[in-house]
C-alpha cells in the first residue's frame, strides 16, 4: 500500500506554527481532541468489558450502529449527550476534574483569581 505524502502539509504546519496566535489555538485544539479520544477509548474498553458489540450498544442508546462504529473507530467530535448516553449504558459516569495547579487557559481567569476579585 502506498503511503500518503504529507510533506507539504508538514511544511505548511511548521510555517504556521511560527505565528503565536495560530500555535496557541492549535495546541488548545490538540488538547481537546486528546481528551475526547481518551474518553472514547475508555468507553470502548468498558464496552468490550461488558461483552457488548457496537451494534448492541447502539441499539441500547437509540443510535444507528454505523454512528456508534464511527465514534469508536475514527476521529469524530461526539456530542456530550451521546458520550453521556454511552457512559450511562456502560455503568460509568463522567466527571470534570480541575487541574492540580490553577492555570489561565483560553483567556479565562482561574478560580483563585475570581475568588480574590
């Protein structure tokens, strides 16, 4: 199988990364994607542990089997509603955990900054 030549894309990305605004947005996007991927991988592990096929899980959450297959096999951006439906059906729950160290991300003040205001 022939490998896709991505050299133009790689060079273009490298050039654009020199722009601080582009780099910041790119890195924010990569963090979001990594978090979504981690959640979907964990849900897939729970699905396998429960002995459910993707089609059966889809039926249980009232989604098309192709939709659920796509969620577990490609880079997609599922809705929070779908993620929660999968988690509930698999006996799991989602939890938002604050970072150990307060930071300023996305231009928003930290909780400490808000408390001191």
